[in-house]
């Protein structure tokens, strides 16, 4: 049986499509894995790239991808809504089929070793690959972002796992790790007031006493003229999408604000959608079919969760 992982590198460029296409070129048309998507966002100034397939076949193309990001992205002039610390900000390996999380950790270490040695880029291992508890959560590593990392990395507590304790002048630093599937999920609000999104994010995120396994913050999308509550759902089985969405709807009402849409960035497991579809169909008194087709899952997800720009290829199982 073939080993299948999802790998989701994020680059700190979301505006220049020619530059993005140049950087991701080594990941296209490869044997053993597929480039599923590259999703740029001008406001975040960030592109989320999704690969699916054999992790062994990904390593050399990913090394070349890092080289191209190094060539084209200068973090000294980078600005965007999303927190960031490097040109390739983060690269997680995620087990999907016939592979353990421990094996994903070894692939993360292999990529980290090559990237650090070849390009003198400091690398932090995070999540399941973390070498100590302070490096499990990516926001803890990223705190201070590119601008604060020059000083932070000299603290012995923040010595990188690979490379010298000094940032690469133009690239910055990067995090490479292994984790279980998370859902990058954003909720659009009918307001341009970022304070409202910030207050709602505080109500739902774990670090402020909200839901466990939720990381959340505000973002203003200048191109679209509204704010988002942007989040990572780290464990959808314990905190399903519908529960987060309905809580945000409830909190938004006190400000006379509505949820416009929601958004999934990257891929999402089928079960995460089915769980929410089941909830809404129970509310509506509609019989739930757990064996419904991918097409029906897609249709109901758009209807109930108001997911915009969504199609069946955003579901992991549709790509296997």
C-alpha cells in the first residue's frame, strides 16, 4: 500500500502571481504526488500550497521549492495580514493513509536538515516533531514575527533545531513539522470593524478561555472590504465546524453583524463536513445519510456552512 501524506507549505507571497508560479514550479507534474492547489490571498500576502501523495517523492522538489522562495521573497519588504516569520513560513507533513505520525516526523526532519544545510536557513521543528513543549504550537514559535526574530533567535531558549542562531537576512526562519489534519477555516463578517472580529476571535479561541483546539484572530480583507475571524481548528472531532460557526453567529448578533460566508483554505476531511451536515439536517428534521456522495457533501456544505469558493476537490477523499 502506498504511503500518502498531505503536505501544506505556506509562502509569504500572495500578490505577485508570476512570482508564485515560479516558486511552485518544482512541485508541478511530479511522479508520486500531486500539486492539488495553490491558494494566494492578497490581503494576507500569503499562498497556501497543498500537496498529496508519497512523502519520499516530495523531498527533493520541496528542497528546490525552498530555493526558489529564497530567490524571490525578501522578508524585509513583506507586509500582510497573516503572521509570518519566513519566506516559506511553515511546512507540515500530515498522515493520510498507510503512514504514521512518527514517520511524518522523520520526513520533516529530513527536509529540515537539507534546507538548513544547503541554504543556511534556521529551522524550528514544531507540532508532533517539536523537541520541547514550547515549540508544539506554531504561534509560540512565530511570536515576534520576522521583525522580532533577529533578537529572539539569539535567546538560548529559542535556538533553532537546525542551523545557527541567526536569521537568514532575506528569508528569515521557517518551521517544519508533522501534525494531524487541521482545518484552516475563516468566517466572513458583514463589517469592516476589525475590533469586532478581534472580540469574537477572543471568545472562541483556547488561549482566551474559548474552545479547546481553536486558534483564532481577526483579519481585515481590504480587497473585499470586510473582516474575518480567521482560525485553525486543530481537532474537528472535538470542536466541530458547526459549533464554531454558530457561536460566531451568536456573538456577532450583539454588534448587529451577520456572518456573510465562510471559507476553507486548503483541503478538508470528509468527516469534518459530514459531522456538520448531520447537525443541520437533524435541526431541520431531514434524514441523514452517512454514505452520501462527495457531490452531495459539497452541495450541503455550501448550503449549511455558507462556504464560498468551494468544490469537491477541496475534500481530501475526492483526491485519493
